[in-house]
């Protein structure tokens, strides 16, 4: 999220701007990535459940969808920094094209005007 | 049959040298060894011409050799005085060592450099019937004066014939040392000095291999011998031979260049005759210039692979040269004070001269003799470049002079001299050397007479004596003729017709190796971004100027220019250049994050990349995408206004990191294939290819064979996997 071009990876569901190298993900965050020809690939994410919001939500389950198809679901029972890495089935990918990754939290906290999911620091694919 | 062919190749080549030398020197010098070396210079030059004309066929070599031998008529050896008892004893030791060397030279060629490159080029020239540009291997740019003689012998007896020609130079050297001493009035010390050199473990294995150091020593001593003879006789007929010998020394190894000054300086000092200088210089030039011209023509640097700062070229960079030179000056030593023990006793720098050469300082006592002063002057000349490469092989050219001076210094105590010589002969015996030398010291280990006569098959000998023989066989068996194989370690290329691209041997090879690393190693992937902003303005050109000094090389994977959020599309009319390495700058403008430009030298102020738009372009920022390993890099952005004036236009850059790009492995495999590489030889335990060995499917490569130590991968994206044969 420190990348000045980070906006170009966001489809929806994030706060517009952030002070530091992180950004609030809201209730339906979706990212997009261009993927070249690959034979196997992992989706990686570094994010945080702040204690304040976690007190409101309790344990959160994130559902990961690749181009609209779910490929993983993880339940987080503690607040704090989290690292996620998981292989994505190649048949869900659009190679040499743009792909969307949706990360759906089952619970969000509210600050009155927004539904807050988690704080995203970095996300992307690795081989 | 092969032993006969080997013997014929070696004897025929030596006889051709002798014939040509006899004709060149006539009655001015009747010593067979001087004639042999003088003739070697002429034959070397003739073979160069044959290769340049692309007519290197064995029938032509046969014809040339027969004419050369015919020119040497009448064939007779001058009568020699009957040897004394001590001389006979020494002669017996010479004979015993000669048999050891003969059997090793005639055995299948298993020396590291001989099998890897000296004879690799010889085999290629023979296969292709002449010279063709070899830009992928820096060793091909070294002068190959001796390799021309190897080629002549190779045409008949292949590898071993070439090694035996080298051995002939050792015999010629020892004989000349003895003969010089005898003429100068110290025959027994001279015989002892000659034996010190002849029995030296390094001289022995070097001469029995297709190397060139002993030949250079022989040529250096021939030059000395000719100069001494000329000083006595003042025969003009010796002057061309002096020039040829000095030229051949240079044509064997660059480090012998002081020999050119020695020859001309000596003749001028003694004669004050410009005509004599002209004869010597022009004959030297005849041997030297073809090699310089060949390099200039093919690799844009007459002195390749050195002096790349003076002669910039795409094949070897100044950065590589600096690091190579640095490595050669110290190898793995902690201090230069370790050199004397290493080069004489331990052999950790690639061979050992023999422990008695720890006594070399006593050679200084010979300064009280005229002959001693002449010998030590020659030792200085041919040892002047030693510290540019501290391998003891680079001491061999000066060794005969030092050995003779040592013997001369000890001549006042003949019993001591004889005792030292006999001790040297004993402890230099191949089976005794391991008792005091380092385990990895290069020396002969046995008398392989069965292998020499091919009673035992060559393959088994090579498998046990030659590094990476099995890998070479695998390459030969599982790649198609003409294929290019990339490897981080050299293999014995002289036994394969495939093109072996060794990572460090040229800049394009190094770039190929870097592409492999970039593909998988996050430490060197192009995640670094440096953006320079400035007020939008129309510019005719931009120049990114590097202003700092440092040990790293500036690299750029992509350089992008922007007008607001829109990137300026690259136009065919743009003129892109860079200094000091302009040849690959288009790789920074090819829209591939894998490929890159690097500047060819360590960081120095003034290095730059320039884009000339051939018109004007509105522009407000420049983005450099690069590897993060350049912390000392400092950049200024200059812009050329419509007025033609260059101005600094950007404030300090914004630096950030991007995500590692995906798909680099397949991109690297495709890129390497595009660059003409068909296979990668990946070695067990090798860091650079560890990822390829573990995940060949991610690279789009197919493993086609393997040995215990290496796997061979074919670069072909999308090929279905098949069972992998073990080799």
C-alpha cells in the first residue's frame, strides 16, 4: 500500500487515502492484478485486525474469491498483525489478463459512517 | 593406430619447426633447440595465415610440414663432445624424468585449462577449418601463438599430439640452458640448473599438458640465447630470429611483452643501429600484429580481454576486468608473504616449482659474474609481470634464468650444487610430492604408460583424471550438434563440438547468468522504483547522470517517461544512448522488467543514460525501475531545452518499492532461448540454479539428462515431461 500507484490495484471497498503504508479495507474489498503465464501461484496478504475493532467484531472469517470463485476461507480468532499465503488453483486464473481478488469479512466494525473490515499493508501474488 | 598418429603429429610438427628454423638461421646458429624455437615462430605465423584463410585442412598441414622439413636440409646433427661422468649421471636423470613426462603428455589430455580452453579453440578451428569470431569466451582473445602449433599437431594426433609438442619445448629449453652454460664455461652448473627446471613438478606437468607456460619459458630463453650469440657474432642473420622469438613470446602470452622491449633495447644498446632495430621490430611485429588485428576486428579491442577502459566493447566490461585482475593478484591468500611457500612447496596457487627454489635468493650471488648479470636481467624482464597473476605458472618464464643464476652462484661449491640438484630430483618425483604439497596442488601423479599407448581405454583415464568429464559426455550425448549450453562452471570443451557458454567468460554470458538469478531471487528482482518529478515542460532530450562513486554497477530494468499520469510511448525516432556501456541500453526500454541495462563499470561520476526525442516531448516525470542493490547510486536529471541548453530539471527523487514481478522464471527461460541458449547445465549445490533444479516446471524447462553432479535442462516452454535418463 506504500506504492504510489496502489490505487491502480483497487477495484472497490477501501478507504480513499491513508497516511501511512496501510489502508482500511471495508466490508467488500476487491483488488485487481495482472497475471502473466504461470503454472502455480500463491496469494499473499499482510494485514491487521486492530484491537479496537476486534473488540466489536470478535473472531472474523475471511473468504477469498478469485475472479468471483471462492478458493479459501480462514477464521481469525485473535487481533493483531496477520500473514496470509495460500495457493490459488490455476483454473481460476485469467492468464495474461486482469484478475480480481475479493476478500470478504463475515463481520465488520462500525465507526458510524463506515464498516471497517481490516487494515491492509500489502497484498499480491508470488510463485 | 592412435599412438602412431599422436607420435606422428608431435614429431612432424617439431620437425617442421626445426626445418623452418634451420632455413631461417642457416650457419648463424646451429643449435637444434634455437632453430626449433625460431622455426616455431614461423610455423605459428603460417598456421595463423592458414586459419585466417579458412583452409585449415590436414592435407594442407601435411604439405606445409613436408615443405618445411625439406627446407631444413641437410639433415644432420652436429657432433657433440663426449659427456663426462657427472654429465652422464645428470643425463640419466633427465632421461628418467623425460619418460615420465612423455607418458603423461601422450596419455589422454586431462589438464584443466588444456581440455577446457587451449585445445577447445584448437578443436574448433580444426572443425571449422579456420578462425571464426568467438565472442562468448574471453580466453579466445588471448594470443594463441602456441595454439597454432597445437593445431598443426592436432590435425594428425588430436589432443595428445598437441601436449607432446609442448613437451618438445621443455626439452629444447633444458638443452639450451645446458648448451649456454657450456659455451659460457660452466657446463656442470648449467646442467644442474637445467635439471632444476626440468625436474620441477610444475614444469613437468605444465609441459606434459596443452598449456603454454613452458613454451614461453623456452622462447624467452631462446631470445636470451640469440641475443647473447648476436652480441658475440654480430651476425645480421640472427636479428630476424631475435625479432621472431620476441614476437612469439608475446604471441604465446601477453605477459611477455617486456621481451619486446628487451630484444629491441638490447640490440640498440649494443649496436646503436637503427637498421638492426628495424629488422628486430619488424620481425616481432609480423608475429604480434596479426593477433592484435584479429582481436580488434572481432572483439573491438586489440588487447582483449584486457584494457577494456581504453577499448570499450560489448564483450568484456571494465568492471569485470577490474575484479578479474584483483582476483589474480592475490587468489585466496591473506598476504603476499605466503607466496614463496605456496609457489615452491605447497602448490596451493596451482602447482609448485619445488622446495629448492626457496633458495632462489642465492641467485643474487651470481651478480659477480657477467653471465649472472645477464641472466638476472633476463629474469627481471620475464618476471616483471608476475604480480599481475601470482600463479607459479607465471614464474616459469623467469625460472630458467633464476635456476642458472642459482647454479652459477653455487658453482664455487660443486658438491653442494650437485647435492641440491640431486635432492631436487628426488623430492620432485611424482609420488613424493604429495608428502609436502597441499592436497589440491597440481602435479603429475603417476606414469600412465598403458594409457599413453592406449592399451587402457582413454575414457576411464579421463573419467578419473579430468574434471567434469561425465558432464561433458552428457552434453555431447543429449544435445544436438551446434547447440549452446550455458553453465556456471567450465567443462572440458575441447572434447565436445557444442558451444559452451560459461557465465564469467563474457558480458553477454554474465547477463544470461544474471537473468537466471533475477528470475527467482527476491534480492535482485527489479522492485526498486525511483521517480524524478519536475515542472511539465517540452524537452528535446533528457539525460540521467550518475554522480557518485561506489563498488556496485548502475542497473536499469525499465526507464519510463511520463506526461502526467500517461506514459510516453517509446518512439522509433528516439535516439537512446548510454555511457560507458551503450550496447544494451535498449533493454531498459523494451517493456520487460526482466531484461536490463547495466553500465559496465563500477559507479563513477559522469555515467549517463540519454534519450533524444528527435523533436520535443512534453514531460513531467521519469521513473526508473531497477534492482535494489545500488545504494550508492546518485542521479541528476538533465533536460535539453528547445534552445539546446542542458539544465538540471529534477529535485531529489521519490524512492519506493513495488511488488516483485510475476512470471519471471518463464520469461527468463524464453529470453535465454531468444539469446541463443538451448540448454542450461545446472550443478548440484549451485546456488544460482537451485530454483531451476527444484522447480523446472515453473521455468518451462525440461530436464533431459543428469549425472551425479549436474542436471541438463532444455529450454523449451510447454514441452510435456518425460522420464529423465541417468548418465
